[in-house]
């Protein structure tokens, strides 16, 4: 990686943020369009929230929360394979309720345990759930969504407390998409997600994104705030902004809500502590979940590290908060952003810039789309 110490105004393109969007776009612009690119990053590393690093114990950790890479796109796997090898994704999550571990997302095994009936099969479980479901044709919020899928008992056991802790907002005030991210399965598939490809970069995400930005056309300025260089970028020069959209526009339409997280990492003098990578605590503790990422990284080490995740109102922005008042504010910023693209050649891409929860594969897809948009202008 070519780390530079100072800003210069003679690059063909500027990318604000060295997360997945920034790295993919830098790579595409540099290798496909032969542009000279400067990435400006506020933190002291690339890879954004996918950043993984070594804890003082030598155990690899996901510093900003676990990333379970998955995609249905073979093309995306092929693209990323230029920068990494892979190990199979081992994404198993359980939910801890009254000292018992239940498979999560809810599947047939969860239901058997919950209803204390080992004979439940797919047909029996469908009939049982049908009797529990609270009908709602078009759920407009997370509470309606979950009630219409699994009924009140399981909603209150697995979702209500966790969601209140995670968001400090009642599920009935959160968009259906929040809890709708989690599948409900009537078979015994215990994987966290359903995607065709569930793979983890064999040397980690930081290495994968780092390899992406080693191209000779790419320079990286670390620990530099956008505000400090903003006025030095020549007007009209291609810029990709991946930071918070409300901040870019000086909060002129008000503040968007963001949810933050705090992580506590604890080392243990044994190889593993948990039976799987993630345990959720919908009813106990102040933290939402504990993560032992060794289950996913496959690292062999005599010690282990557990991360405890505490949701916070203040701090770095992790999650947009999908509820009506924010949707209305975002719409106004979005139309400013569209003007900014047209008038000043600034593109807005990614979770913070589009105020939308994207998984890593989704955000890479967004970056690719932005690249094609930019490329179409260079082709003309
Ligand atoms: N959720 C829940 N119980 C759980 C796990 C998740 O109620 O045990 C809800 C919660 O509102 C959470 C959302 O489902 O914010 C999405 O969960 P996911 O695991 O995808 O959250 P992320 O990993 O993105 O924080």
C-alpha cells in the first residue's frame, strides 16, 4: 500500500473513506480507467468496519463487530478472489434464554426445544406456527413482521428484548426490514444466513481490502479528516464520498439518527469458550451478544478472545436507524446528493452515505454500480 503523508490536488479522483466501497472503487478506477486515485481515510487503517486485527494475545479479532461474508453472486466471489483465498464460512449463532442455548435464527430445532416436542416435523411445525401467527398481510414494522411469522411467545422470547437493547426503540417503531433480516426456517438448517456462497477471506478482511488498494495508481492518506481537505479538492474533480450524508451537507436538513456500538474484548486462557461464533442474549445482560470470532477465522491458538457488544446512542456511526422520521430526513439529503453528483461530480455510496444497512456483499455491489455509472461517463 502506498501511504502518503500529505494531500495533493493533482489526483484524477478522490475517495473519502477506505472501507469496502472506497477500496473497491479505488481498485476499479485505478485498474480499469487508469485514474490516479487518492483515498482519504479518517482512521489509521483500511477496510472500514470490516477491519480485523490481532489482539495483544495474538488472537485475530473483528475490531468493529463480526463480519460473516456471504453472497449469491459468483461474479463477486470471482472478483474478490483476485485479492484473497477463502475458507468456508462457519456462521452458527445461538440465542441464550434462561441459561439454555437455542439455535438461532429460529428453525425446526429451535421450535422442538421451545415447545418441548422432539417429534415435531416440518408439517407439524407449520400447523403449530399457523396457530400462533398473528396475521398481518403487509407488516409495516418489525413487531408486526415477527408476530406474523412466529407469534407472540417467540417474539417476546427471542426478539423483543434484543431489539429494545440493540436500538433502544420498540420494534413497533422500527421498519419491518430490521427484524426481517433474520430468516425463519422450518427445516433443520442451522446456518445464520441462506446465501449460496458463505466464505471468509483466509487471511482476513484487512488483508483482502489491503491487497485491493496496492495498485500503483492508488495513494492513501490515513488519519485525515474530510473537513480538513474538502476545500482543497479542485471543484468538479471526481469524488466518491462514503461518509455520513448528513455531515456532508452540514446537517442542513437536521441530524439523522445513528446507532453506535462499544466493544469489550476479553482474553481467556483456553482454546474455545463458546460452542459457536455468536451467542445472543435477548433477555440477559447489558450486552446484546458475545462473539468468539476464532470459530470463523479458523485460527489455531491456545487462547481465545470474546467480544462483548454494547449498543450505544453516542459514538462512531454503525447503523442507520430505519424509522419514519429518519426516512423523511434522508429523502431531503438524497435529493441534495443527486444535485451534487450532477453539478460537482461527487458520488455518494455506502452505508453511511446512503443511510441504509448494507451487508458487505451488498455494499460491494453498490460500489460496482457506482463504478459502472462513472465508467459510462468516461466511455462517452
Ligand atoms: N434480532 C433479534 N434477536 C436476535 C438477533 C437479532 O431481535 O437474537 C433483531 C434485532 O432487532 C437486530 C436485527 O434483528 O437489530 C438484525 O439482526 P442481525 O443479527 O442481522 O444484526 P447485525 O448483525 O446487523 O447487528
